[in-house]
C-alpha cells in the first residue's frame, strides 16, 4: 500500500505545480509548455520519455524488477476556450483559455504518483504513464492510438480518472459497463424558397420546416428508443434569416445526439435522417443531414472495474464509494482506449466547486493527495512485487 507519509511530503510542491499549469492553459494539440513540464519532471525522476504521439503527447515508462505485467495510467492535459472568471491569483494568463475541466489537476495527480513510484519502486513490472493531449472534443486519444500508442507501449490494462464537482473529496464513483455516453452530431440544412413575409403562400418557409424538425426530433427518444435505454437529443443551434419581414431560403440546425449502446446509436442516426427529411418534405422543403460520429460510448471491463473499485475501498472504505445506477451522458475520448484494451474509467470527488466547463470552476487542491494515493496504490497492487 502506498505510504501516506511519503506522499504527504509532496503536497506543497504539487499544489504549486498545479497552480502553474492552471495559469498557463493550452488548447488541444497546443500543449507545448505543459508537455515540456511533464517531460522535464519525468526525466528527472528516471522515466524513459517518448514525445510526439498525438503531436504533444508524452509517455513516461518506468520498469522495476522482473515482472512482465504492463500497466497504463492516463491523464489529459488540454484546456478549454473559456474566459476565466475565478479571480484567483493563479488564474489563466492566456486570454480566452482556461482549465475549466480540471485537466491541470489530473496531470498533477499523475505526476505526483509518478514521483512516488520512481522513489519507492514498490512494484514489479512496467508502468506507462500516458499524458494525452486534446481530450476536449478533438479526440487526442484516437490520434495517439492511430499513431501506434499501444503497439509501441503495450499495456495489459489502462485506467483513467476524472474529478467530479459536488462529490466529497476522497470519495469515488464507479460503474461496471457503460459509464459515459457516445456523442454524435448532425448538421441539418433545410432548403425552401424565400419570399416576402406578407406573402407566405408564394414561398416555402424553411423556418417553419426546421421548427417542425426540432419538435419531431424529440419524439425519437420518447417513441423509438426502448424504455430503459439512455439517449438524449439536443438542438443546440438554430440559424435562419436576416430580417423579420423576409422568409429566408435556408435554415440550419446543429444537433447533439448521445447514446450508450451501438444498437441505439445506429437507431438514432437512422431516425434523425428520416425525421428531418420527412418533416421538411411535408412542408414543401428539403433537408440535407450531415451526420458525424464522434466519441464512442465509454465501457468499463468487468474485471478491471472490480479491481479499481477494490483499490478505492482499501483507501477510503466502502462508505466512500458510490456505484452509479446509470451512465453519465457526458462523453470522453478515453473510450477509444477502452476499445483497444481492458480497463476502467472512474470519478473522484472535487468537493463543492462550480460545475465542469464553468468559467468559475477550479480543480480542488484538496483532491490532489487523494488522487496521488489512489494511483500509487493501484499501481502497487496491479504490479505487486
């Protein structure tokens, strides 16, 4: 079991590191300074470093003993295009960019564990620490895999965590099977015939057709998806026209679709296309649907879920563990890694902070040491000497 006393000695340095990363956020595939910081520290602690996968990705490898098991631990590094409004002394110095999802904390936690594991070497086998760029909607994990991540650095299993506001610091949330949704998008272009607002009978109004599509899309989850299955459709953008007195030629919708199984994912795509085209046609318009599949559903494997959960129980006790009844409908590109390897993704408490992706959010420094202790304990148990 990881030594609490040793890890506690790192506390002030880890907080300072986290504040430095928070003050210098970088967007997807632009994490140059962050990567340099990670590489410098890992090198100083004796890790073999590989740079360049996914452009700014870092893999730090440490082996000890004669064990043949290989463990992968992943942290994300990128920030979001949000203007920070925390007023903190270490607030973002990069205008329009901030760590609003806590990736500065995730990187710090894994670096803290990296230091502990290098100094104590209470494991037998190989650890690959994966510092991933571009988790936020860009798919850095997929790019790293396509560029040979698990061919170059084979792992028997891979694990990742995410902080969760509103959950007590030190508590953990787990779910066997699907824990995060797949995310797809549809851009629907509705074409009609423009005209004067006073003579609608001479036009074919794409605004009315697009409005009908918005309402009809909501019936897909209510009437086509089997009750008990998870699915969400959100129309996030509706753009049309330039003036109150003009019927435009075109209206455009941007739609987000979230699902938790391949079967429902296929159903949603088919029905979105059918509903959009049928509704537009019924009002004398046409609809073109540009449908794009993004992150898949994130599915934990049973054995690795049970193992990861047992590590948390060993640290916190059963009262500090929450078992999720349903997946979160958020999405996460660690899903690509779990399509390649067995593993587990889970959440740790961030305390009573603002929500993720909120301009007032900040990773809770009190969550750093519990996260470091967790990674250290998981590594030592998985690669037991």
